[in-house]
C-alpha cells in the first residue's frame, strides 16, 4: 500500500483503539502539549465532538478517498451528524477568500497539497459543532460526548489496528481544559441499566446492557416535567429533548429556560402546573430551602400531585417521599454522580431507590441523561446514602490531590511533572487530569460547587456517627474544605480546595 503523506490542516478518518473510525482534522497541538514517544502521530480534532487526541499515523486515512467506504460501514445518527459537520465545514471554507486551505484533498483527484496551517480559527469553530446558526447547531451537534461513546456500527471491513486504547502505549488522550467545553471522560461505549434485588434483600446491583447505544433510545410516551435548570439540570433537559422526549420545564430564574425552550421544551408557569401537566416530573434543586419551597410552597409540587403522578428527586437529602405518597403520588429518589460536563454529555451515573415501577417508567429518561443507572433495593433513602458515600470518597480524593500538588511545589518539584507521572500510573483518570490542569491554570469555574461537596462530606460524617462508624479521612478533608469556604471559595469548583493549602 502506498504511503499517505499527511500534514496539518488535512481532513482525516481517525481510529481510536477498538472504536470505529471518525472524521477529524489534523491541527497543531497546544504549545505545552508534548507528543507521545514512539511511532509517528498527529494531533486530531474530531468533528461532532469536543475531543482531541494524538493518533498514530497508521490509524489515519485521508477523508475524501475513504468517505464512501466509511459511510457504508457506519450508519449511526451521531456518525452522520459528524459527517454533516465536515461537509458544512468544507462549504464554509470554500466560501471564504482565504490565503490558505484547510484541506489538501477536497476532491479525490489528488491535487497538490495545501499549505500547512495552525489551529482552526475562531470563526471556524462552529463547523465542529455542526453548523453556523443556532438552529443548525441544535440539530446537528450530537450529545457532546467523547468519541468512545459514539459507536456507529460494524467495522468489519476496516483494516486498521484495533487494540484497546488502554493497551496502546503510544496513544494518549488529552483534555484541553482551556476550551469552553472539555472532552468527557474515557468511559465505556454502552450505557447500562442496572437492577437487581437479591433473595437476601441486600442492596446489591448487577450490570445489564441497555439499548441506549449511539442514540438508539425509544423515548417514553409519557409527558416529562423538569424543575430546576442549574449546572446539572440544563444538560439533563437538553439530552432528554435530543432523544425525543416531550419535556415541560420550570425554573426560579425564567431566563435559564430560554435555551431549553429554543430546543423544543415547553414552559410551565409554576411547579404545580408542570406536575399537573406531566406524568413524570424530575426536580434538580440543590438549595435545601429552595427545594422545600418547591414542594411545599405556594403553587408548589404538592399542589399538582394527583394519584398516579410520578415525582423524581435528583438531589441528596431532600425528604419528600412521605408528602408525595400521602397525595397518592409515586416517588423515586435518583441522585446523580457527575459534573456539569458529564451532565451535558449525557454521561451521568444515576443511583435510584424507592418505587421500582417509577424507575422502570423512567428507563428511557435515565438512558438519555446517563451512561449508567442503578436501582438500590429497599426503602427510599438508600440511594441518598450511597451517593453520600461516593461523594465523600470523591471529595476526600480531591483534597488529597490538592495536597500532593502543593507539597510538590513546596519541595521544589514540578507540579506538571507530578501530574504527568500521576496520569501514567494506576490512579490515572480524566477526573484527575482535568481537575489538576484546571488548578495549574487557575481555572476554578464551577463544574461541581465546592460548597456542595463540603455539605456532602458533613452529611456523610454525620451518617457515620449515626451508626458508630469512624470517618477520619472524610473528617480531615472536611476541615480543608471548610478552610477553603472561609477563603470565599464556596461558589468555585471543588478543585478550589487547592487554595486552602496556599493561604
């Protein structure tokens, strides 16, 4: 096979490990991003996602000569949207009077290669999102999830190597934390629905594949309500709408409903109106007082509850079960594990407990908003307890990472080197990489509020006390977060706990 010469600006098909080929563009990497050692590779930005990755040259093919071949073996909706984004990009580039070309192969006739160019210009960024207008972006931009989730079909005819990413020492996926929308975490391709109740009655779980692969979700015909469009809620609603659900929304600040309205959501005037109009209503309000008012206040949820209406709480510690069921309503608690980015990506983890029939009715909703959902057997409250434990571990871990970064600095070690070593070892994760990069760049834009993780640590410690179980690590971490709050970091990201060590 003849050698294919590629350069910056070329459109290509890039293959990540065992995943199907995806259209992208070779771009210049950030200045501080080192190329992996070993075989020759290029830095590729993928269309239809916010992913960037170093891809080995043998895992790349020119876009146009292989376009028809790729389209034949990849039939998914996300894949087609990515291809549409490429064509929109080409159309836009063709219409500009540029001094350089972004593509050396706009036709299959092998014309002379274009001059290399640097990272795509700002006015070209819309092309990666699927269009130039707001409507076009809504229609063509898939869930901004990582390429790993976008399974488009069989690749039996594809001749490239297909070893798993984790076994490829030359492959390294980088998050560009300076971008507005960092890539989502490296997660399994399939979403999963998880339910089990053991004969012993213990709260255990078991995985089973769902049908939510590549957007192949059959939305429920039930009318969905959603109350609360904060950091997490907006992304959840967007994904519900993208997957074809009929959604009515309400938020204390009406302006936050505008984006969801433009995507097809209906607007409710009050929580009571939303509940009365809908079969299943989700609430995602984190402030305890606001949550109580949402349920018990004037024109609140309780005013709209009727027998058979389903109410699903997605935040920890809100005890609405008894008041909902007293009106004949059906209740499910379904707190989520994740961040704003994972919410936007439809990659949350949902932990549910309560009325199992409600959980089953919410199946397509959970598939749209999360990569995995669990049903915890037993009474409502078990999901909240499980989520508190998870957040306790995450919060303690974040405090430990911040402690390591500051200790490295105090002893004259390179913080970036510390992070590089950490991300090549057994503790490597997108969470570590993203949070640490943000710390090093001084970027504490909230993805998960520091005040909320501190609240969960406090509640987890209290839960431990109630069963006489020691939580010394959580207690130590909690003190660090309290120090960070005293330094006015409450409304910053949880990674701002770093500042507690440097003041």
